[in-house]
C-alpha cells in the first residue's frame, strides 16, 4: 500500500513564506498558482515589500530585434529571452545597476534611476561637470515613496558626492579623495581608496558620520575593488597592474589578483587562498 502524498497546502503560513523568500521570482509567481492557501501566503509576502533574497541576475543588452525603444533581457534562471520597452525620453548611456535599478543618463547628462520591470523612474540632480561616475544605491529594490541615497565617485580627484531623491544638487564630501570603489551595507557606505584604505560613511542623520575602518595597503599604482560575495562575505579585491611598452601610453593590463575577506565589525582583512567554486 502506497503512503499518502504529503499535503503541501497544509504547511504553516510562516514556514511557507520563509520558503517563498528563497525562491527565484519566476518560481515564486508560479507558486502563487498552486492553491488558494499558497496564493494567500504569496499575497502576504508581496504586501510586506520583502523581496526574495539572492536572485540570479539577468543580463540586459541592446539588440536589433528589440529595436531602439526596447532592451533585450536574458534570464539565467529560466534560460529565456525577454524584450522590455524603454520609457521616453531616449536614453543615451547606461552607467550601472544596483538591486534591480538601472542608472541611466540622457543627452543632457542628467541621471535617472529606472526600474526596467515596473517602469518606475527617479530623477537625480544633473551631473554635467562630473566624469567617471560610479553610482552606488542604498535602496533594496523596493520603491518605498522613492526613498534612497545615491553615492557618486567623480572627478576631479575621484571624490565622493551624494544625493537623496528630491535634492536639487549633489552634496560634496570633502573628507578624502582618490576613491576607487564603493558599496552599501547595513545603513552605511564603504568606500575603498586607490591606496586600499576603507572609509565608512553614514548619511542617514542630519550630519555625515565618517570613520576610517582599515588603513592603506600599498601605493596608488594598483587598483582596488570592494564587492559582496554570493555567500554574504565582503571581499576587497587587489588588482596588480603592469605596463606594456607596445600598448598605447597610459594603458595597463592585469598581472595578478589578490582577494581579502573584510570584517567591518572587527575592522580587519584576511587574505584568501581562493574563492572556491
């Protein structure tokens, strides 16, 4: 005699919602169609504004098939292509992305945040005098009354400026310069300098809180990045550069990489032998 099939519709709502938070978005949408109870759990999760964690990224690209007014999007989890319409006015440049939002620039060099799924747009102050812009968002992808902060690394001297949605101008942080990369974590921005030092900035209060977390590593002839690994650790990547006399003047190439695990709480970095699979 076969054992009866498990009654998955009878799972407690809190356990079901915890499982839903681990799913890819397409699987989450399909789960809502399983039964009435699962649809209610899905609706509860959606109303809470909590996004499923650690989504597999999608690849955005321009394609002749989509035309000038649309983007091609390839879903790695579904192995499927999509076409996404673009809003007006036309977008001249794509600068970067963060947590599902695209950072775009029009012909006047005005920056805008764009959610390619919902079509929501957030205008940012113009940056017509800034170059080498690298935006870092602190928003988690959920549009809550357009509340977010954008940090810029810009010229001259790779300085930092930030703006909150609705600001008419960028706010210049004059503490330090020569920043190479920046990341947001747990209410603070962490910026790494060209010399490998890491500075913390808290911009939530009436005044900026700044603190140096880790000291310099080497001189400025190398390049540093700071990223969050898929498993949650924060990594500082040290790219060693070399020069080839046969290449154009000023052009460099990577010769080696070193990876360090960064602990913001203990304020230390540990060199890693590898990053696994």
